[in-house]
């Protein structure tokens, strides 16, 4: 274990022994699913073969565009992987977990026969039956409660909210029962439930269907929150969330479902509490998650052309924050910019700002800048909707301001 | 009500007196069947109600008496402890409603699940909880069933199939539906009893849960413990239709005299059979609580003392069983008094032991928030706790 501890965040190469472990586990992982899956570090430290390349890439500042996830997928063994869309990746993760454990079941509106409103559960009802992929009536409060009750007995339900905004109706169940039962029962009951669904601003869907409400759930003790942004991390986080014994809320984004990406063929599970280094850099740390990652990467292109070197981290874990990865980055760059889609007041960015200030104040050369969406209900008109969110131009301007 | 029971039992006794006197000295060990009629017949909604005649044994009646006496004693003791400020916060007492807890236990096994709201002390006891765990939890001590972190409204017993203990009115109903869903999923021939009050019967979640339970034929039995008052509001002031057993509409219902332990037992057994075959059923237990809603409520501002003492005289569950035991000559006055004394002694001992139990350690503040297991807990800057072994 000591080897892995030292490997976190630093640029030290993993020891030869861990490489060997990986090679053997890769070989047998295809045969024995139960014993030999492995946790993949988000910064790719455990991979063999390409470590030399990665280290060289980190030293070269003039990469114009972010090193995309292809590095991760290409790094795993010799298989090229397969290409799919993000919702298919979610479905793959879901299907693998349902195959592996008969206690995993899905419940939500239109998940069964209809195949899911975003096709995440398409085909699963035919394969697993109506009880395992349950079409519920439109009663969020009670079917979320039902999922929690089932989880108390040992089932592992996945509750799909058709839109995260609808989960507000189930807020009592999520807050009081889901989050607290493990504590108030003195550890007797665990609630291994996953609550997932799309949120965020779409294409002119209107105020009630474009809510950015990750922050509403962030104070609930006892739950974990993650946000996926690529097909690779969507599948990995879905699997990790299902295997976790804690209640996990997985935030997806309406506009990211059709992202195409190449992911590994091998089974992999990601770490729920870890952030992902998207683009290493030297000048400023940009923390982001979900769809804003793409706005940031677009801005990064412009920034690099202007001579800046931003370090982009996709925080992925919204509760708890991966202050380790973030901290190491802050110590390196001394400037932080948070770009998020959440609300300005009381948003994830606000909490993150407070957490970084509390823990890394001495390492900051400038106050933390937080770019979040405006404190307004999402308007319908296209141009207004655009300006509710953070645009790449604003990110570029903020970095220029910060790095003055 | 007491008079009618007496009349029917004396009528039965006329035919059975020789046999009964023969049984006199084998009182607590007797397992021969005694048939008793319930105080009132059952009323059904969209279902044929079960018969009024309940089969029981002397042993069972004695256990009813013992258990109810213990429960009553525990609740009264909790009252004194609250007034002595050893129990803080909310304390909702169940005295008067004990028949529901013991009657239900008699009809089911520990594999069946029970989930209830915050008036949970006696049900916890019925499910296998000990007095020590109960008093320790009430006083917030380490030996409590929830390690002192739950309190009066959060008693749980996983091995006994008791799923709590919930503070928010009505929130346990969908949870109960989930327990029934898991039972159906695992095909294990058990049922879930989801208890709620007449106040919670007006919650939307109940109807949502009923719809789902009926749609998928879940083995859920929804039990409305109708004590006629939702905190300070009488049922006729809160509900347009106080016939709670009919509220299920397409779900059959049964109205039961909740102060008669034998009627409760009959209804629960009937309901279990029904739920395993046909899906959900509603049981309305017509019961009464002597205390107010909680210890902060005197209980007399919205009802008269005459009403409370009237019910205590005519319908008290323990008195009913006592009369049965005396009438059938299963025990005499002295034996019953001894049982009550024994209950008092047990409760006093448990309280003494619970008082000695320490408060939880400060580090317990952070335990059980998450289950340690898959994944890494990131505590914060420069500290990362690594899970040792991959599964």
C-alpha cells in the first residue's frame, strides 16, 4: 500500500511490483470478474507502458489542446477499446453490475418498457424482467422511499429521476431517510442506493427542467455525490456508485448524453472520491465538473494560444471534495479558478471556495475566482439561456485577470 | 364492551366449567385451545372479514398479559424519567395501544418486517428489543439500540426485523413499501407491516405507496393505528372521511378493535395470508393513547379527562386480558399482581443499569456517517485514508 500512497499526486513512477500486479490482473480480469478488477487512478498512474510518455507529456507545456481521455483508454493494455456514446457507457456499466449482482435493480419512470427517457436503460427490461427494471408511476417521493426501504434489506436499487429537478419531490426521503438511517440506527442498516438522473441546462427546456441543483443536496450528511462528464468516467462512476455501500447521487447532464468516446474493453471501476486531472499545467488551477469541463477545455485552447498554461481538474466528486488532488494543484499553481454550472449562491463552487480558503490559504497568490451560472431561473429564450451559463470567453477573461 | 365479553365468556363457561376447573392447576403450561369471541365484529371493505372467534391458548394469554404489563410499565417509567430530565427532546408514549404490538407479534414471525413511526418503544420491545437497550437509547447512552445516536424516535432492531423508528410523519410508508418490494424480489414468503397513524393517513405518500403496492401485488400490510387524535387535532377535524380502512379504495380494508389483543392477532394473521396471495391490505386499529401526543403535550386540552378515564375503564387492553385470565381460571388475582410486580422490578433494574451506561465517546460523532467500504475517504488536505484490500 505504501507504494500507492506515495504515488498519489506526485509524478513518481509506480514501482515495478505494481506494474507486474497490473499485468497479471489484466490477463486474468477477462476470465474472473469477481476477484481481479482493479481501481484505476484517475491520473493514470497505475498503467503500464505509457508512463514514460505521460511524464514526458507533463513536462511539455506547449500541448495546445488538453490530453484527452484517449490517453487513459489507449494506455490500458493492448486492446484499443470500443467507441460508444455516454448514455451507452452508462448502460454498459449498469448492465455489467446487474449481471454481476442479482440484488441490483433499477426503478424509475419509463425505465422499463420505454427504455428510459435518455435510453440509459434501453433493452434492460427485456433482459432482466419487469421486477428488476421497474416502471414506477409518477410518484417520486414514494418510489425513492421504496428504493430506500428496499436498500435497508440488502437490495441495491438504482433510482432514476427523469430529471434531477423532479427529485426535489423526494427531498425528504433523500435527506432524512437515505442520508441519515445509517447513523440514527447506530450502523445497523446501510443504504446502498444510487440516485441518478440528468440535470443542468439543456437546449431551451425551460426553467423547471433546467435546474442546476447539485448544491441542494450537498449538505445532507451521509450521502456521496459525483458528477460524470465523459463516457469513460460515466461508466466507471456508475459501477463504483453501485458497488458502494453508501448512498450515492450521480449527476449526469442532459447535453452530454451523446458524447462519443473510446473506452476500454476491460472492466474498470473508478474511485468515487477522486478528482480527474484533465490537463496538467503550471499557471492556474481551473476546477470544474460536468458540462463546464468542455467550456473550460475550449477556453484552454484559446489560453494556450495566448501563452497561458492552465491546469484543468475535473473534480468529479462533489461530496466529499478531493482536497488532496486539489491541494497539490493549488500548491503548484497558487491560483484557482472555479468554473461550474451550479447556482452562484450556495453552490458547489461556493463550498469549494470556502474549503480551499480554509485549507490552502497560505498557498494562494490571489483570491479564488468562482464563475458559476447566474442566480436566475433558466430563461427560455436562447440568447438569455446562453448568458445564464459561463461561456468560454468569460473563462478566458477570468484567467487573464487572475494571472495578471 | 367489558360487559359483553363477560356475558359471552360466562355463556361459554356454562358449557365448559367442568373442563375448565380440571385445567386450573396447569395454568401457564396449558396449550389446549380456548376460543374467545372478540369484543366487536370486524368490518370489511371489499373483503370478507374473518370470523369473530379467535383461537388462543392459556399460555398465549399469559404471555399477552406479561408483555403488555411490561410495556405499560416501561412507558410509565419513561414518563417519570422524562420529568426527571433524563430523557430529553421528544418522547412519544404508547400506553393504551399495547394490544396492537402484542397482537401483531403473536400472528407473525421475526422474519416478517415491521416499520412504524415515532411511537416505537413497545413495538421495539415486541420485536426482541431489551429494556436495557430501550432505556439506554432514551437516555442517549452507549448501550442503546442505536448507540445513543438515534433517540426515542429512532429505535431499530435489524435481527428482529424492526425497521424503525421514523420521525417524519408518513415517510415510513414508502419505506415499508420498499421492504415489501424486497420481500417480493427475494420471494421469501414474508410480509411487511407498515404502521402509521390517523394523522399520517392524510399524507399523499400513503396513497402513492398504496397505488404501487397494489399495482405490483407487494406483500405490504398497511396498519393505521387510529388513536383518534393527530397530535392535538381530532380525526373528525382533520379528515373528511375518518373511515381509514376504506381510504384504500381498490385496496381491501379491515377495521379492528385495537384494544383487543386477540382481535388484533386474528386480523394480522388474516392479513398476512391475504397479502401473500393477493397483495396489499389496510388494517385500521381502533385504539387509544392515554398520554398526550408526546411528553410536551398534556393531552387534556383537546379531549376531556372523562373521555380518557372512560376508555381506561371500559377498553383497557390489559384489563381485558386480565378478565379473560380470571374468567378462564388460568391465573388468580395474586399471580397476576405478582406478574405486574415482576414487570416493575425488571423495569427498575433496567433503568438502574441504563443509568450506569456511559454516554457515547466523542469520536462516535463521526462514526456511521458513511459505511467504510468501497472507495477511499478523502478527509481533506494531505490526508487520504486508503482502503487496504481490493475486494
